[in-house]
């Protein structure tokens, strides 16, 4: 009997282990761990090992190090803006032939655009967000504004902003402002540049164009919020602005929809959400986030990884991510579901990013996007904090970037 027990142990099928690196915020880590545990319980013989690798930037540093040592995980959650570097370095294979037709048709076309490069699909959209307006209902009421009517146009934003910018202690200095324009590079200006008909990259996608009339108009519009209309602080850093928003000293700002749940649960005042304001009769928002990518070259593992990826983005799970965080459901079946309609009826803030899909645009793609973005962020800080000449700043930054990326 002992002999047979030993033989059974020796010849038992070995459990297949799949390494899964993810990088959602700390408040979402538990959800991902729970989903991986559920998959493991439902699929005997497979062990998904989720490893939280910090925020997107932390994750990318670790992924680059793993690529150098050829120790990439089997599956990883990667920010869309980093995808080009993996494709260009042949670290990812296209998955067009590995996508079941029913999966392909149920995921929104605009979502597939986020993981497509040169006409080929390299991953599956997972956590997708839009930029929306967060605003403080209490601040609107104190300023005599109707909190059910958020600024819908750029002009309304300025007029309401004047009422929301106040000297609350009577010392002659504004200590409460309407808004903060985050100097986080192209992320902050993208929707407004698109509203003005501009683009970041040249037609061939190889260089940046910062001195176009559309970009100059966009930068001057944003600069006017500080120096002409005075509804935005001049000297506050992004960190100081974030603290001011938390404490109610900023009335509204533009944030990722992925922060809706966190904001509702942690802000000391009532959070309201509205779409991005219309500019020149146009309205755009930025579509961003991350996808799931199959890095393994092992044929057997690839099948398991693909199954796990599509399980993570199935109807139930994409709804769970939406309701728990604020990411947009990637599936048509989820968006059409009765359960989502019931949830949105009770949670109207979550409806805004979904409705924003009709005017959402993916970011431009470039292998050096983050290098470009860092330079633009530095430039915006100089313009808003140091009152640098916008034309000269745009010209100088354009030249510096193009020298480095071409």
C-alpha cells in the first residue's frame, strides 16, 4: 500500500504556476488578490500567483529589470503608454489569432484601440478610465451655485470659478480657489488641446509639435486661469493643490475616474462628478489605464494565461472593477446589463465616465512617451509657477524633446 501511495504522489500531475504582476492602487490590491483566489478555486491544477508591484511607475521599473534578466512574469498589467517599448523590443507577440471571436466582439472597439499597435493586438484592455471633473458640492452651495449644475463649458467654468475663488479670512489674499490645473504633462492638457483641434505629435508620429497655433492657444487658455481670471493659484505645487482639494480649499479639478470610489469614501465633503467642459463647441476626454499582457513563450502556459486574462475581464469581473473603483466596464454585455443600470441609478457619479466614452480619445503612442511627458510637465510648471514666456517655453521644450527622441 505504501508503495502505491508513493507512486501516486510521484506521478501526480504537477500544478501549473502562473506569475501575475499587477499594479493597481493599494486600495485595489485586495480585489485583485480575491479574483486570483477565485480563479484558482475554479481551476484545479492551476495556481495564479498575484504579486503587487506598486504603482504604474514602480511596476515599469521592475518590468524593465525583469526584461534585462529575461525573467518577465507570465502575465502582467501594463499601462498603455508603456506598450510601445515592449512591442519594439519583441517582448510581446500579437494575440490576434488567440482571441476567441465571442470575446473580440463583446469588448468595445475603442478599448481594443488601446492595446493595438501597427494594426495588431498585443493585449486585452483591463482597467480603463476617463478624465472627469470632480467637484465639491459643499463649496458650490457656499458660493451660491447650484451643485446640480456643474460648469458645462469653458466660459461657465470661468464665471463659476470667479464665485468659487474667495478670501475667506478677510486678509485681502485669496485662500480658496476654484480649481487647480495639474502640471502632470500631456495628461493635463490633452483634452483641451484636442478641443482646440491640435495634436501632440507630427503626422508621421516621430516628433512633437509644441509650437502649433492650437498648442499655443491651449497653453494661453490655461495660463489665463492663473494670471487673467485668477481662479487658479499661481504658487501652489501639485502636491499643495491636492491637499487643498482634500481640505475644501479647491472647489473642482480634473481627475481620473479610477479615483471616484476612493474619493467618495475618503473626502470629508460630498463629491460630485461631471463631464469635461466643452471648449469651442467640442468636448473631449482622455482614455487611459492599463491592459493585461501575455509574456510567456511556453505554449501550454500561453493558453492558460489567455484563459485567465479573459476570465479577469469577463462580464462579472469588469462590473466588479467598475463598481469598486470607477474603471469603465470594457464589455458591451456589461454596459447593457440590468445590474449596471441598477447600480448607476443609486450611484450617479459612476455614470459620468461611461457617458464620456462617446467623446473619449486614447493618448498618442510613442516609445518615448514618458520622456516627452516629463519635459512637458517641467515646461508647464515653469509657465504657471515662474510665469515663463509661453512661446519661448514651448519652442525650447519642443527643440529639447525632438533632439532626444529622433
